[in-house]
């Protein structure tokens, strides 16, 4: 096995995933509580003390809620941008604190992370590609639109976890205050089903065996709408892409299957 990915949960209630080479297990975001993260790790046959490192995308609560307890209890390195650390209010002392920068790859036990900037209303938001032994996966959530950089970074991936946060019609008529609706729809907000469909129709290279739609809103989206929109975009390109790509959904409440490559 080159690399595996398991999503512990994805949504506004908390985001967390584990990437592993079979020996080293790395948490990407800890947006669930410490207790819930530990419980879901147990469902995967893992435990907090088997984590080798933590990598954080940005400081919003749904991505670092459990970081404090984990950083305190586990003597493992935490990789994050300095601005995210400052905005989070957490104190993580060296040598466990490992500061990273967008555009500068870093190695975690032989697993290569490449962070890149995404447009979101956080201090210094980043997404990641993760590579080992010729396998490449990407975790790209919390972005207002698909930048040219994001499209480029997602090329040649075996697995892509991509935000499909909201259905525009549901958001517009939904219960959110207008200011919050504007924030979600903005270029520093969240990716809509339509935006994902445009990416799959125009920018996706067709390489990935799995595209996992993530961070779906409970109030402004439905799993079937996200899946239908993405599937239709892929079908329109069926003559240009291979049929190997499988669309799947990440849940906020349940651990995904493990994607192994």
C-alpha cells in the first residue's frame, strides 16, 4: 500500500481525516471534539496514541476544535501556518509546533504534504495534496471558488476530497440571515454544487479513481443534489474521460470507508 485515506467526518460540525502509509498515521484537521475524534478513530481500529502527527488547514473551529486536547495529551508534532496558530489562540511550544507555509512542501515521516492557498475567510487558509510512493491524494475543503492553482494541484490525483457545500437555490431560500448567505456565496466562502460541476466538466483531468464530495451543508444542501450535479457533469464528459472515476459522499456523522492505493 502506498497511501490510504479515511475521513472521520466532514461538515460544519467538524472535519477530520487520517492519511496513513500503514505505519504512520497523520490527522488532517481535528474539527471534532477530542472525545469524538478518539471514538471515530476507534471505529477505524486506531487510537490517538497511534497518531504520528497532526496537520491543520486553518483555524476555524470546525477544523481545529479538538486540536487543543490532542496537542496537550499527545507528544506529536503539529504542522500549521503561524497565522492560523495565532488566530486559534492555542499555545503549542516547539518542538511540537512545526510552522508551515503555503507553497512550501513538507515531509512527515516520508509522506509529502504540499500546502497551497485557497480563497476562504480565514487567516491563511490552505488545502493539501499528499503523496507517497507514486500515490497522490488531495483534501480541498473551505474555498469560495476553484482557483487555477487548485485545478493545477488536483491534476494526477488518485483520490480527491472536494467540498460541495451548498445548493444555490436551497441557500437563497433557506433559513440563514442574508449576511451569512452572502458570506457563504462569496469568493471567500464555500464551494457550491454548481462550482464543483463546472470543475468536473472543465478542469478535472479524469485521473482520480475516487472523488469524494465533502463538507455538505445540513441546511443548504442534500446529498442526492450534490451527487446528481457532479454525476451529470462527469457524464457529459464521458467520451473524454475514462470510466474509472467513482463519486462518493463524506458524512458529517459517520466514518468513511478507507480509500487505499
